[in-house]
């Protein structure tokens, strides 16, 4: 059941520089639950906000890959171990070697972001919860991301800079906050403490991640130059 649903998502999910997941609104195929199965417990707004906070400010296309990758927690563990064993692989050789592995395309795409893989492995329970919730409450997850972005923007903690462009786009009767790389060929992963952006969670707790690049609560890791990994126009 899950494999069918995730494969459908993967066909719809965006590549790392092909636009906004939040803007396009990926629709997850619905599956009929067996009659003997109890109704799934849905997360509340407060639970969703706590869950998505650590990645809500990621660039849209990177966020899309993370959400889908989180539905494969075992593969995330595998790729983390694989990266340690193959630390000598760089650039396009790293990407080519990853493509030879039997991982989901979202997992393969994240090998160029080793710090993201490390974070997803740091609290695999949180990662698993994120993936399961994305499968069962996809629209709610995306709404929670938008809500957290709106709060961060209102507090002056989310705005355009040298690394990324933040803009609000009107879609029907709602506004959608998009985060895109300032330079389409260079992706910067934001590093922030959710408690600095939004304060203590109203429910549960944030994953205990390390924040090596954070100065005043928000910062960026080194730029990932996609051309060095894929050559030519990425995605071409």
C-alpha cells in the first residue's frame, strides 16, 4: 500500500531546481483502508507545527525531497552509512554511484546534501513520524509549513537575502510563501533552532539537532553548487 502511494508521489514531486512543491500542491493518491483497520489517528495543528518546524524554512524544492525521503527511513539510515564508507566520492562521481543504489530517487538526490542526511539520521524517530504524517496528512503538512513560514515572516525571521529569495504568491483565495535559491544553481541549507524562530513548541519537542552554522539563531551551511555534481544545466 505505502509503496504504491509513495511511487505516485515521487512521480509528482519536484526536482531540486524545478519550482515549488508548495506552489504546485502535490496531490497524494488516496488508498482505501481495509475494513478491519482502525481509523488512523490524525495529528493536531500543534503537533503538526512541532513536527514540520525543523524543515519548514528549507527551500521549497529541497523540502519536497526531504518529505518524500522521510517516507523511507530505512534507506535514510543506509545512505548515511554509505556516505561514511564512500567519503572519497565527490561531484558527479558521487551522484553516479548513488544512482546505482536501489534507493528511492528522493534519497539519491539528497546525497549532495550530506548535512541534511546527517540531520535526518540524528533523530530517526522524528524522521519516520514526518514521513508517515506526510503520507497520511499531506495537505495538513503543507498547511502547517505555510503557517510556520507566515509566523516566521511576521516576526522578521524569514526574508530574502544573498542565499535565498522569499516571496508571497496569491493562489486563488490564499497566499503561498515560497522559498527559492537566490541563484538557481546554488542551494544553501538553512540552519536554525526552531525555538529561536517560534519559541518553545506548544506540543512535544523539536529533534535534538546540532546547529553548527547558527550565529544568532539562524544561518546557512556552505553553498551546494549543483553544476559541480550534475554538470551543465541541472535537470537538463
